[in-house]
C-alpha cells in the first residue's frame, strides 16, 4: 500500500485549505484548528471566511476565486510569504447533476474550471515552494479532494465525474513524482456527504455521512500515511469493486441499481 509521511501531530503546523467556506472543507478546517494547526481558509465567500476566523482565533481567511490565476498567485504569495506550508488541501468543488440528453456546455466548462483547472492554478502557485521546503528538510503534504464519482462513468455525472477522474489521475502522478522528495500526496475520495452540493440530489444517498465525519476520516488517513483516503468504507469499497468489472457487466448493473 502506498504510504506518505504520517501526520500525527498538528500543533503549530501551517495548513491552507482552498474551498473551505462550507461542507467538507469547513469541517476539516475546524478539526485542524482544534488540534492546534495554524489554519488559513480560502474560498469565494468572504463573509463565511470572516465568520470562520472570528470563531477560530488565530486562523486567517483569504478570499479567493480559484478560476482566477492572478488571484491564486497573489494569495499564495501571501500565504507562503509567512512561512512554508505543512498541508495544502484543495477542496473547492462545483456540482450540478447532468445527463447527456440535457448537456449544457457552459456548466461543463464551469465544472472543469473549478474542480480541475483551479487545482492546477493552486499547484502552480504552491508546488515550487513546497518542493524547496522539502529539499531543505521541511516536507509538506498536498491533498486533493476528488470523489468516488471519478472512479467510473455514472448517470447524472456527465459534468462532475470527468473532472474528479482527472483529479485522481493528477494525484497519482504527483505522488510518483514527489515521493522521493518526502513530500506527501493524497487523494480524498468521499462517498455521499451531506453538503450544499449533495443537497441538490433528488435520490436516496446510501451511507450518507456528515462533513464532520468526513473530516475525521481525512485526519485518520493523513495519520496513517494513506495515499487513497476514501470513506465511508461500507460504500466506497463497493464502488472500488465496480472499477474491476468489465463493461458488459458494469453497464447493466449500474442501470439496474440507478434506474437510469
């Protein structure tokens, strides 16, 4: 099993969470602050960031639109100017259910810009500094929040799923390229988590968990040094099994269980 350096103590560690105004990002930021980390949160919702900073003394909120490369460079320079990062978590996400029969190009491109291109913007801004810090004895950790929707094609996931598949592939390549430097890389693949995004779903979501439960699973994954952090296991293990099925079995099975 692929292993990263284990993160067992967050006291004093500098962490930057991008996309942390709600849902999994917000819950993880709170959990890390509770464990003594120096937390920096970014998102487009400046009011939510200010509320987080008020409720978590010592933390910092920096408004940011991940689709704006210039903004990302400016905010990242401010973050890195105050010291090296021990964790960069990319959890910015956009989701609208979509089937090919109602394809909307503008929405497809918005998913791409937020879910994937935004991650590239952040990596471009922080990776050189994190590589340099690793070479001088302070290796950090990069973590990308993807989804089990990136494992294989699913109904209603025409816009969302491909961007999450791209993040998984990106994380795998980053891990291979950066492991020798001691720089940790992980990909987070949640199942259904009760967030503003999943609230759009009009179907029963099996094994639904809270953002706080998701945050605890992520901290456990970092503590164990996992590359692939997926949860809840009772659901994600089934999704992983589906990855192994040949198409003549997979397609009818998905249609049967989704009714689509």
